[in-house]
C-alpha cells in the first residue's frame, strides 16, 4: 500500500527534486486559491442575507412604531372629544355639581355613556366629579393590569391585560371652569395583533416594548419568549448595552448584543416619539446564522470537486511545463544573474543563442528574428569586421581586448537601419562544455539627448536672467511713475463722479425727449450738463443737414438781450464751419489767433478759449458741440477733451437710436395687423386659461360647494323656520301654563285634581323644563345658523355665479376660505388673524379664494405636529397685500426656486400634484400682482401676495 502512495505522488508531483518542489508549490497555491474563493462566496452570501434581514427588521420596527403612534394619538383625541365636544355631557355634569336632581342626572349620564362607549369602541368609560368621586360609568375597567405611564401625552398610560389597552383621562371644563374628569380605557386590538404577529420572524424573533422606571431599570411588556411582564437593568447585561436601553436614550439603529435572556441577539431599536417608551425587534444570533450555514452544504462539495479538477490539470497540463522549466533553469539564471540591461548570448561563431526583452526592444527586432542568426545584424558595417576579428583573435590567443574589460561606447543598428550610441559590456561563460559570450547593452541615445537639452536649458536660463534684470529695471521705473499716477487718479475720480452724474442726466434728458419729442429741451439739457462738467461759461450746439447747411443753433450762457443783438443763428462760417468740415475734436487756446476765426458780431460777449466736438451718426457729421471760456480763465485740458468726447459719443448713440426708433415706427405700422391677430389669440388664450382655472377649481371645491349648498339649503330652511315656529309655540304653551299656575289658588286645598296637578309638576320638573327648553332652542338655532354660515361660505368661496372682474372684500374671501379649510387645520395649527384696513379691489374673487386655499392648505401640511398660521393684510399706496406665514418645517434653498414650476412637489407620491402653487402664481400674475416667499428650514415659511387695488385698463 505504501508503494502505491509513492507512485501516485510521483505521478502528480514528479520524481526530480526541483520538479517535485515546483509541483508541491503549484498544488499549495491552487488549494489556497480554492479556499479563498470559497470563503469569498460564503462571505458574500452571508452579507447579502444579513442586509436583507436588516432591511426587513427595520421596516417591521418602523411599521409597529407608526401603529403605536397612531393608536396613542387616536385615543388622546377621543378623550379630548368626549371631554370638550359633548355639550350635553357638560350641561349634565354642571347640573350634577350644582346638586340638581342628582339621581336623574346620574341616570341620563349613564345612558349617554352607554351610547358613547360602543360608538367609540371603548371597553370602559367613566365620569368623575371635581372631587374625584365616580358620577357615572359604562363598561368594566381592568382589574390591576400591568401599566406604564406615558411621558406624552401625560394624561395616558399603556396597559396590558391579555392585550394592549390605553387608559386616558381628560378634564371637563365649561366656560373655563373645571366641572369633572373623563376616564376611559380603549382596547388596542390592531396593536395587539401586530405585536403578536411573528410570521416571517423565525422561531426566536420577537418585539419588545419597554419604559424606564426608577432604580435604573427597564419595565417591559410581555413578549413572545417571556409571556409575563418583566424588569431588566437599564445599564445592560455583562457590560453590554441592551438595544432597549439605547432606544430609551432616544437613539435608533441596529446592534448585535445580549438580551434579557443572556442570549446573543441581532436587533433593531428606536424610541417611540416623545412617549418615553422604546421598541426593539430582535432575533437570536444562532437563528440568523442558520441560513448562511445551510449554504455550506453545497459550497463544500463544490470546493472538493474544484480541488479534484485542479489536481487533474496539475498532472496532465502543469507537469510537462514544470519539466521544461527545470531544463531551462540554468540558462535563465545565467542571463538574469549577469545582466541589468539588454542581454544577448552568442556562441563562438557569433550565432545568437538568446536575447532578452530589453535587447529586442532596443534593436527593434522580435526575439525570434534574432535567435539563430549572426550577431553582426545588430551592428553597423564598420563594427562587423572588427567584431569577427576580435572573436577569432581571442579564441586563438586568449588575449581579450573587450571581454571582461568593462563598458565601452560603441554603436548599434536597429531593424529600421538607424544607428544609435550604446554602452557594451562583454563576458563569457561555459555551459555543458560550450563557450558562450554574454553582451550587456545599454541604450545611451536618450542620455546624450538629455545632455544636449541640458546645455540648451543653460543658455535659455542665461537669456531669462537678462530679461529678468531688464524687467526689474522696468519695475523700478513703474514704481516711480506710480505716485504720479495716484495723483492723477484722485483728480480722475472726481471727474468720473461728475461724468457719471452727467451721464445720468443725459439719460434722463433722453427719456424726456422720448416721451415729449421736444428736441430743443433735450439739447439745452445736454449743454447744461456738459458745461457743468468742465466748468464752461458758454456753450452751443449747431445741427447741420445732409448738405452741410446749418439748420439749428442753440446756445447756453448768453442772455436774451445778447441773443437779440447777435441774432438767432450764425452765418455758418468760421470756427463752426471748420469744426464741421474737419470732423475732429479741436481745442483752441486763443480764438482771436486761430486762422479759421472770423470774429464776433456786435454785442457778442468776449470769448477766449474754445473746445469743439463733432457729432457723428453712422459715419455722417450731424452737428457740433462747442464750449468756450472755463471759469477762472484757464484753458481747456486734455481731460476736458476726453470727458466731452465720451459724453458726445453717448449723445451720438441717442441720436442714432432716435433714427432707429423712427424707422421702427414705420415698421410697426406693417406689424399692426399681425399684432391685432396676436391680440385676438392672446384673448382666446386668456379665456381658455380662465376656463381651465375655473374647471380646476370647480372640480376640487366649486362643484362640491354648489351641490352641498343646493342639497342642504332647503332642509336647513325648513328646520330654521320650524324652530322659529316651535319657539313661538313653546312661548304660548308656557304662557298657558303660567295661567294654569295662577289658577291653582282657586282650587280647594283638599281638591284631588289639584293634588294630581302638583304631583305631575314635581314629576316632570316643570321649573327645570322652563329653564332648559329655551336654552335647548337657542343652542339648536345657533347650530342651524352655523350650518347656514358654512353653506354660505361654501357658496362665497366657489362664487359659482361670479367669474367676472368685480370689486371684492379680501377679508370676506379670506374668512370664507378659512372656514372651508378649517377642518384641515384645526387639529394641528392655531390661526392668528392680523387684519389691516383694506379697500375693495378689482379681482375675480373665486380665483383669489383658490390662491388663499392653496396657501393655507400648504401651510397646514408644512406643520408636522403643532404650530401657528398667521394671516396678515395691509395696504401700501395703490396696492394691497395678504401674507400667510407658518411655523412649519420650511423649504430647502435648493427647492425654493422651483416651487412655482408646474408638477413640482416635495410631497410623497399620491399626496400632491405639484399644481397648487403653479396655479396660484398664474392667478396672481393674471391679476397683475406678484408673490413673494421667504423660508428658513426648521423655522417656517412666509408667502406675501401683492395685488393692485385697480386693474390697469386694457390696451
């Protein structure tokens, strides 16, 4: 048997020592690769199972937490409803506290509780007076249940008695005075069923619900594995925190820890809102690992099969390769040990035995094209003969000139015929009695190229150094000029301020010219601005026609008397004509010395210096601006010339725009017909938009309001009318009863009829009926009046018969809209009204009511628990504004710019269409108004709607 084992190992791993070592190494590597592959597969599967289990556990945890929050909130609302929204109970409790017919009051209270308890799915319901004594009850309260008080709501406790119950107490008040207490117990059937439903939770999965109690302990409700209530330390077990301890601390997450049974578990935990309770969903770790361990049942056979296949490949594929590697080992080691660069091995005849990759790359040959050929193919012609002669001489005499003498600079030849420099080192070795020569080759072409580039860089650096010295000198010169420029800059800043002021005044003159068409006022304004800018005493504008004839001449600074003496226009010669013909900016220091000057007419004020600037429109000179005599007698400067030129260019743009406007006016006449057609289309679009808005509104509220109003109005009218008649009839009956009471004294004291009447009065408690019936009638009329008000608000909100522009009171629309959406807001928001004085405005009321409804509903949706909605109004000038602000969660800055886009919404799918604000924006824009919005995440949002008091007349 031992002989068979040795032969099998020889077959698989070989016989020779080196061959066996390589075979064993290959087998070990293969086994390691198989094991690593199997481990990775197992780890990936285990992680996938864990991730799926985590997501399912968190989903279950959140569903049960949401159910708990819903049940608690519903129970609290039910208690408040009974305590505050049952006026009949309040009246009876007040009567009981006042001592009025206590027995009958108890009976009526018990009857009322018997009706309320099954209607609200309560297991027990009781009323207590202000001293805490039981007044009336219905149903049976639990006998010593397991109870945990809730932190919020603070008037509630969670009970366990073969299921979850909620115990809630609420104070009853009437007109702000405490009149008693309501106590009730609600069976939480849905919560009990959900918390005891362990389908899909395995054998050890359970839900734990606990609360913190004094003495650093947790009090927990019964669970699947512990059917009785129990306490555990809040700090954990064996130094590890329980998931429930983390949940009570306000944290949520997933943890691997120990549970109350000292079992290793995997669980998810979270707090239950602000109730003070925590919830955890967990499963034993051993059960969690079972699915992963089951996968080993197919992974292990797979690895064994893979190992068998690997050993077969090792025997029939790797074995021959190993033997070939062993035979080539000596030659490979010789090449590697004696070479650092390109290596070529040749025999005594110069035939290449082998060539490594580096040498093949250097010479550009594939290795198979070189092996077996003479090494002379790698040398240029002059070196081939020298190489052959050197080899022969060495073999004959043994005298070496190159072999073993270190590196030498020689030249090689690549496959493409190019010659390159290289370092060559020659050595020799004996292998199996055969002499071999080993050439180590290093390509030095890049080294020489780098040396040449280094020399070029050195010369370039010298040039750069010279340029830097020159730049340094220029920098010193620039620093010297800096002070002079700063002085000039200060003066320029003052002039630029004046220049910008003049530009603004020119623009104002341009707007005035565009509105009035008064060209003389326009040019007079420009002259005054330019004269003020450069402190000129006189100024003039000359305007020429296309032939160069002076058409208009305007002056500033010359009195009316001087104008009468001079005449309105110059003759168009002299300096003015020279400026027009030369078409260049000209400064004249002394007018009298200029060759173009022809003197001044009699009565003309004396002038010394002059500055002329031509006005060109689209390459044609249309006029000249010239200014004379600066204040103080100073001549005009180059800066004056620059400022006036800049202003003149602006005037040229205005003149050119005026010509374009004239052309556009002609073009507009051709476009009038198209404009009328477009206006017709726009009007149709406006009508279609109005119909769309109206249909949208009617689809959501308008149709409902009209239908409800129609169906309810008639019955309400009957009831209201009948209540009035009934009230009158009751007054008549009471009047008749008073007459009977007045007649009681006429009966003999021993009369049997009188005794029966008095006994019957005491039985029916006639005095109480006289007091209570008017109150009941007043309450009934008040209720009917409220219903009529709601119906009227529905009609006012929809304005079914008002779809045209009309004057409307926004406060009335706000109040009716608020009444419509009050059911959406009353449980979560306090509405504060801060109305200002508003005039009636021109609008379509039904559309604005829809805007207010959208903003109010959005404000309610933004408040998650409790908050405040503030409605403000105001009047500024010819506009009014309506502001709706909330203390909700606010809007992210990234979403604020998109809230008016159609179909954009941040609400969950099915909760909003994204059309409310888009539709509101369109309605306000159609009313020539605007909507402003400010929002801070976590603080709240403010919408302000601006509307004009009067709509602009259509153009």
